[in-house]
């Protein structure tokens, strides 16, 4: 009798704890947040691009690399292997084109996620860094952009035990970068079951170089996008399920110290930085529950947020675009060039709008 009593108390406590953890997870995912619409006048979906545009980076004179076909634990995706597209924002009606890839890389398991461009300061060679998840593992690929004939030449793969669940990177040189780990666990099943229920700040930012690989910042619930200020002195990291962005200062040894975090009230993913103004453009999710439990009847919406004067006492956070998911679902990145706003998504299409 007594043992039975203890067992039922234990079972009851377990369910209470589980219930409490589920309520916490729903808060982190903004599960009750209703999609909203805040449209721009002139928008068009990009041609020939289904199956996602998770990260986008503009380089040179209005060209953009787009990572496509991400397969991410718990999120809807296509069966087709991932690809990299090139898009010319000066000729947006043309649509993006797939870049042929050569070199020693398995294209069948190519699963591109966060990307970053590094332009060689003396000879102008454009390098593309790509977070890749073959078989749900994490590694970083380095490509050289061959402008003649427009293709990518695979140069190198970076692997390290600290690069265990990489989401995004920002390149610092041809052989060095900062990377975010978005989960504590590396195993795909643990990532979508135990970790969201734990809901603890167990993720981090890693510095990678040939001389040294180290954790340089930690305490994020779900570290996601990362980017750097035009003067390279500050680094920005979104903590998607904490609904904020961290502003960090770079130290001599590439350590990062947090200056502040800014509440965003949204689930912000990748960060792009306007090289002229230093403004930040964020692709955000309105409701992560709708991302993880995809239902076409209640699609995940999209939201674009701009942050101006981020280093000042009073940064200005503005919602520039929002959609309820009937135009564009699950925005993960936003970037600008020449009066145009380009919005990418985890598994859907990409949208190009006139800002004015
Ligand atoms: C998108 O993925 C589907 C398979 O899930 C595939 O049939 C289709 O060709 C892909 N579209 C593009 C443009 O890659
Ligand atoms: C630019 O410099 C890098 C590193 O020194 C080299 O690997 C690359 O081939 C150079 N590119 C051109 C176009 O000269």
C-alpha cells in the first residue's frame, strides 16, 4: 500500500513537472502569438526557388548567396539535396541561379545552413563559408567563388568537437570564424525532445582558427544568428528562444564580452548588417510552435525587424514587414540592397520587396 502511494505521488509529480516544462516551452516558442500582417507595397516571390533560403548574404555589387534545402531536426523540409544559389539584386526579375559546385565534397548529403562571405583584402577573391549538416552532423565548408563561369570551388572542411551543433558563422579570415552552437546536444532526437523541455541556457559561441579553437561566449538558450559590425569591433548574436539579441565586444584574443542584450519580443534568426549604416536586419519567426508543428491551415508567419543605433543608449527596433504565412512562411533572414528588401525562409520561398 505504502509503496503504491509513493509511486503514485512520484508519477503525479513527474506529470506536474512535465506540464510545467511544456508551459515553459510554449512561452519560449511564443506559441500563443498570433500572426500579423504588415506588408510592403511592391513584393514578388523569387522564381525557381522552393525548399528554403535559410541564409542569404549580399556581397560585391548587389550579388547574394542563398543557402537552400536545409534539413533541420523537427522542421519540414524537401528530400532534394541542398544547394547554393546566386541572386543578382540589380536584376531581381531574373530570379536566382543554382551555382555548380566542384571539388572534394559530397553533394548528395550537402545540407547548407548559415553562410558568411569573406572577401580577400588584397586580391578581392570571394570566399563563401557554409555550415553543413551531412547526416545531421556539423561542419563548416569553405568555397572559393569563381566569378568566371559563376561556380563554387570547394577548398576545405573545418571539423572540431566544439563545432557540434553549428547554426551560423561569421568569417574573420580565410581560416578563422566565429560560430554559434544552437543546441547543447548533438543528437537530433535529443535536440527536439529533451533539450526544449529542459529549456536551459546551455548553448554557446565558438572561435575557430588554426592556432586555437575555444568557447568565447556562453549562456544562450538557443544561440542562432551571428554577425559582426562594419568596423569588426562588435559581434551580434540572436538568442532565438530568449527573444533577444546580444551585443558583444571583441577582445584582443578574440574572446567576446557581453555589453548588453536587447529584447525583441520576437524569435529572431539570422542577422545581416548594412555595411553603410551599421543597421541590423533580422529575419524572425512569429511563432516557433508553428515552425516545429507545421500545419498548412495555420502556417508559420514571417517577420522582418530592423535595429538602428544598436550601440547607443536607445537602439530603435522596428518591424519593417510581417506576413501571416499566406505570402511567405517561416522567414529566417532579411537583407537589403539598393532600396530592396530580400527575405529568406527555412523551407519555403524567398521574397523581394521595394522598401519604399
Ligand atoms: C523541392 O523539393 C522537392 C522534393 O521534396 C523536389 O521535387 C523539387 O524539385 C525541389 N525544388 C527545387 C526547385 O529544388
Ligand atoms: C588571393 O590570395 C589567396 C591567399 O593568398 C590565394 O589563395 C588566392 O588564390 C588569391 N586569388 C587570386 C585571384 O589571386
